[in-house]
C-alpha cells in the first residue's frame, strides 16, 4: 500500500490520463475478443448445429417429394428460407453439378465462396441423400448442440434411387477486426447481434475507467494534502525544536549564572562573616587595652611624684626610661653634690585618646559596611531562590513541549504509514532538561 501511494505521488498528471485510457482500451479489446469468440464460435455455432440437426430430420424427405413432383419453384423457395444465414446446396447424385442453391445473402457473403463441387466435399457437415422413394429416417444427427460433428444413425434404403445430394454450409464468422469495425462504423447504439455485447462492454469499460481515474485522482489529492500537512507539521516541529534548543541554552545560561551568583553570594557572605569577626576582635581588643593602659599611666605618674617628693632635688637620681606611650624622665646633667638635678619630661609618641577616637570614628563606618554586605548577601540569597523557582518552571515548560511534539509527530507518522490503525499516544520520552 505504501509503495502504491509513493507511485501515485510520483506519477505526473499528463501521464496519468493517457495511461488509464490506454489501459482501458486494452481491457476493452480483451473483453471484446472474448465476447467475439463466445458469440460467433459459441452461440451462433450451436444455433446452426441445432438447425442442421432439425434439417437432417425433415429436409431430405420434403425436397425428395418436391423434386419428384417436379416443383422446382418450391425447392428454390425452401432453400431460400434460410435468409442466407447459412447455405443449402443440391447437386446431382455424383456431386459434380450444382442443381439448386440458396440465392439470398444476409448482410455479407460468408459461405457463398464455398459453393463449388470440389469445396463442397470438404465441408465438415455431412450431406444427405435425396432418394426415390423419400428417406423418412434421418441418416445423420447431432447428439447435442455443442457437438462438433454429426454422427451417422442410419443407411439409405436398399433399392432406392438417388436423386441428388443435399449439402449444408455453415456461415463463416467475420474477423475480429472486421466485427469491431462494423460495430464502431455502423453505429454502436444498434442493439443486434454481437453489437449488443460490444455496446455493454464499451459502457462498462468507460465507466470503470472513469471510476478508476476518479479514485486515483481523489487518492492522489488526499495524499498531496496529507503531504502538505506533514510538511507543515515538520516545519512546526522544527520551530519547536529550535525553541526547545533556545530554552535549553537559556536554561544552561541561567544555571551557570545561578552557580556564579551562589558562589559570589557565598564569598560575600564569608567576607562579611570574616569582617564581622575581625570587627568583634578589634572591638574586644580595644575595650580590653584601654583600662590597662590608663592604670599603668596613672601608676607611673604616682611613682614619679613619690620619688620626687621623697628625695632631695639635688641628689643624684638614676636614669629612667619609660614606655614611649608613657611619660619618660631622662637626666640631662649628671647629678652634682649640692645642686638640684634637672629632668626633662618627654611626651608620648601619640596621645592615647586620639587613637581611641580614630578607632571609634571608624567603627560606625565598618558596622554600616557590614550591614550593607549582609543586606547584599540576603538579596543574593533571595535572587538565587527565585532562579531556582524559575529553573523548575522552565523545566516543566520544556518537558510539556517535548511531550506534545513527540505525541504530534507519532500521530502524523501513524496516519501516513497506517491511516486505518489507531495507535495510542506515546508517553515515554527522553529527559532533555539540564541537570
């Protein structure tokens, strides 16, 4: 069936009609030839066989009586009663001279050319004898209308005088081409003889050819429409495949962006945690260092005051170096007996208050930066969650589109290859979504 559909689609319209016409003519000629043989070599032959069988039983006695009565006119009228459809010939007892013959012709000469003494002996139908007295019992007869030859059933009466011979001539059928030409030329509407069969055969072949041409045209038209629909579905499927590819690429891009954003969010969150921990350690170190430094500074000043009040100003004193962040006393001149010692107080490198003030001034900015980083981390986390939800939605869209396209393609293929069979829609499909 598929090969036939491909052949119908490949054949051109200008070749289709001539091919069907030539095929119809060939079929018409074949059926007409069968009808020709059935009519002329079947029906007409059996009818003549029945006629000859009847003439074998009646004609010899009747013609013998007419000849004995010297009624040549009745003999000629009896021979012409066949209308020329077949021939009757009377010869002398030797068969060399023709005495009477059928003079009428029905439409055409068929057996007339064989009315010759030498050709009469070659006839397949046996001749009867005309005797005096007449032979009442038939000499030959046919068992059935389909028998090819007559059989002898009796012999001439002894002592009977032979008046002549009676020959039976079958009409020769026309040739097939002549018969068909006669049907086409003299008018196919004439409903007589073999023309009636030719007429019915012609109508049947013309009707069959037209019906076949119509069926082929409708089938071809339906196949062309299905082919156009299949091409449309193929184009739509190609568009959907490209859309799926674009969605897959976009999904892969969004997935990569999500991974990057998650990594950036993790790094930002880690930096924020490290910065928070650093700020907490810095705050703790600053809070722990300020009381100890104040106590040490107070104690140093107290010792200095006690030493200065408990000894003579002119007594020599040991040199003393303090911490750069504390007050340092360094003797300028060596102590001498009787003169007071002179000391120079060196200020610290940087006042403790200024450092604390700078640190306390930086803490609000650092806290604000930490809050901003934390808020950015929260925003990134929310964006990552939104990306995950969008990935799930896009995966559902891709799966639905793939299932629909697969089902549509399966339904179209099933209708072209096997249109009478309803196959269930395919439910298995390949998971093309990114992971």
